[in-house]
C-alpha cells in the first residue's frame, strides 16, 4: 500500500511506500481514521504535520492528520506515529442551524422532506451556500460522483425533523443512522474536486438478480474462524415520546405493533425541547416519530459478527462490493444474515497488505422463515404451500 | 571468483583486502554473501488443509568477516595490525564493502559494524567482524543509463537487466516540444504488461524526473529552474515499473514527433 501526501489543491505530491505500519479504516456512516507508524527523520517530520491531507492508492477517501507523536525510545529507535480522521470530520467543525439567534428562542431547525434530502439540504446550506458564514464553505465541493447508482432505494417517507443546534456531522450522522443511509466526502482523483454524497448502498444478496451476489460463507471458503454474538440486553422496540404538547408511541422498524407481554420493551424518550409553539397535530407527530426512531436506533439488538476473510477470497472491495452494500453471510448452521458493509479496513505492515470488511447486521433471517435461504432442503420435502392472492 | 574486498569508511579511509595476501590482513573467510532468508507470512484457517500464503519479505544481511592478522614483525606487529583495523571497523561505524569478482561486475553493499572480536593470545591471531547490512542487496556502483526516443507505434526498447533482484528506474524526459503526456509500457520476462501513465503537460525545455525506486518514488518537473512535484500527473492506476531479471521490453509511447528520454537503473544482486 502506498500513502500519498496532498498539496493544498488536493493533488498528490509525495509518495511514501516505506513505513512500519499503516492502518486505514473508512466507514459508511461515520468518518474513518488512520494510523501511520514511520521512522522519524527530518524529512518525515517535515512531511507529516497536523492538517496535512493524505490518501492511499487503495481508496478515494482523504484523511487529515490531526496528531503526530514523535517518540525516541531507550533503544535509539525514533518513530513517528501519525493519526488522523477522514475528511468527513470537517463537518464536525460546522454548525447546523438556520441562523444566528439567542438560545432563549426556539433554535431547532425544522425541515420537512425525505431523510436523505434533509441531510443534503443541511450540508448544502451550511457547507456550500454558507448561510451562517461564507467562511464555512468547504472548498472544491462539486456536484457529481465517481460511483454508479446504488440499487437500494432511499427512504421516500416525508418526515418533519426538528434538528437541535449541533454540528453538521452529528446532524447528518444521526439522520443517516436512523434511516440506514451513509455519507461520504470523496476526492475526484487529482482534479481538485470533492463530491459529497448521501447514499444507500446496493443490494448484493442472493434475493436480487441485477448485481452479482456477494455471499460470505464457510462453505464457499471465503469466511473462516467465525465468532457470533447476539444480545438483547439493551434492546428496546417501542418508544413512548413525550413533549410539552403531546406524546407519541413509536415502534422500531419491523416490530409488530401488537407486541405485548415479555416481548414489549418500552423506552422512555423525553422530548420537552421540541418547540412549545407547535400544537398537537401531524407536524408534532412527525417530529416525535423522528425522535422515537432516533432513540430506538440506539437500542437495537446487538449482533456482533467476526470472521476472517482470506486474502485469496473471491470478492474485492471497490469491485465486487462497496461501503453500504448489503451482502449475505451464511453460517454453517443454515442461518442467513443480511449484513451491511459498514467499514473497510486496510492494513499494511511487516506481514504484508491485507484488507477486510466489517459487516453489521441488517436483517437476521432464521432458518425456516419465509425469507430464509432453503438450506439443506429439497423440493420434494418442502412443506410450505404457495400463498394465495 | 572473489579476489579482493575493499572497506571504505564515512571518513574516506579505504582498506584493501586482497584474498591472496599472505601477510598483514589475511581474509580467512567471509560468511553471509548468499541470498538472505525470506520471512514468509501465511495464515491457517479452521477446516482448511495447509495454509494460505499472504506475503514474503527478505530480512537484513549479516556479513561475518574473519581476518587473520599475519605480522611480518618488521613493519607492524599483530597488536598494531589490530589497532589499525579498529579505524575501519569500530562497532557502530557505517562502512561500504566493495567486492571485486573475476568475470563478474564489482558490487557494493553498505553495512554497520555490529561487533569486533579478536583473539590476541593465540598462535594465529584473528579478528571476527560482524556487519549488519539493513538493505540486503548488493548493487553495481555504476548505474546503467539508456537513452531513447518516445515512439508513436509499437517499437520496444529491449533492456537486458543482469541483476537478480528487481530494481526501480529513474526516467528523465527532456521534451524539445510541448508534450501532453506519455505512457510507458513495460513487458517483463513473465509477459505481464504493466503501464505507467503520465498525463501532466510538459513544455519544451522542461525536465521531468520520475523515480519508481522503492522507498524513493517521486515525479518532479523542473521548469525555468524551479523544481516542483508533479506526482499528480502519474495516473492513480499506474504501476510503478520495476525491472526484473532478464529481458525487459520498454515502450515510451507519445503522440507526435519523438522526444528524448533516459532510463537509469541500478543493477541489484540478491547474493554473490
């Protein structure tokens, strides 16, 4: 793996191919980070200083150096440890609000639209138009994309979001988490252009036919040493959201509204910061619904999955799958999990170059359910009947 | 056959050690001239036979010089011989070893003295010096320079690389006309085509230096005496071309009239 230093026009000007280790992580719904360990020399100390931007030959993400540690140990080894975050972190330095006003007034930014469009609107207003300050405008932002269209449709539900003052990063990240969206700020090669995108990813499961499926399974020799962890200890499936002018019962996506008894896990959400001038009605309901979904998104079932994907595996990042894509993971027991690629990690060190994804649970499909892959079943033994219209 | 070793210090002192010498310093043995050991990285997986190869890397080289101290007692005593040797091979010092071989190119290697052990109170006093060469390759002290002209057809320039370890190159382009870019195609002995594309415009009188040497890659343009990086002119999909042992075909393609260029490389050997 090679690391490039960029100039102030986002063009590569230096290449570094000799270092002790480099760990580069890019994420679907958050900023990525990196850590470089390199010999400390006058040249490397001059090259790697905070705020310098770097890229690798494996990725279109830009990382910004934020910390440099120069260390001399008792054995005479001088190492420079350089860490930083991906360019999306600039959104953490921008404030999402519609204008300057005192905190005594209602400062929530109320926006109506689809979740994806609200996130784009916030970004455009603050970082492209600079409604708070022209100095907030992010340079080199251009409309466009280096990626083909994703196949998963964006949520088309029109919502009214009441966005409290926060950073653009927090605002967009929260919206994206609730509605299964990702965001990225990517460099268009050496063209001095940046593209900002809210995106969904593509369906690469076996349940579709437009893209080649990506299936990780011990049977396919592309998944080994699997560890799975399932926990419902912090799980909530219903939220009671209370505001000054009303309350709303919100169910997590896919949860049966008739959930009763031990299956019902209720979460209390205090929304008394919602503008008291908004009367009970559809607008308030929409805001409370959004709050409830937001809170429930943080109390999902925990499903942790860890497995090794051999380097000789059949899929390559950027070619067979990308961040945000949903893929299948099959266990030896027959369970099929629809997983989302939320992270891609690149490692380059004394043991060579490696790259592997982190998969997070999108949908858990248990054997025998209608959505399941008919593992070990034969047609003659099938007991189900066709659904009638 | 190896017939002489030359040790040069950073201070400019040079000690010649002819292998046929019978007095003074006698080279008794030199260990560590073979190819160094490679570390192979592999992973093992549950339910799979064998292992999966991941990568390999060659380690540093350890050269052991065993020198006999043969005093003629008329000019230098054994003790004086040993003390004089300290000037060249004091532990921690950085030295260059040059090996002169009959019917083969002379090669250099740099190393740092790790230890100097001598036996004084014996019938045949000797010194054993251990040197660690962090870059394990021997290299030819004189780089090979080949001149060529860009082509607009499929004519290839054949380069017979005589080394045993792959080596990067330094390409220098001195356009005598405006040049929108060029593509260097490389066909090594394994037949797998590699391409390096440069797309930053060059003007007549510019000098472009592009290095594909591992650990020292760059692309710099000198225009009106000002040098600046033009690494962004190298396509991100380009391969950093390395010459491999054997016949390497290079084709510098650009539209229009031929433009002069030179390719410079250092021949590297994994062992002698």
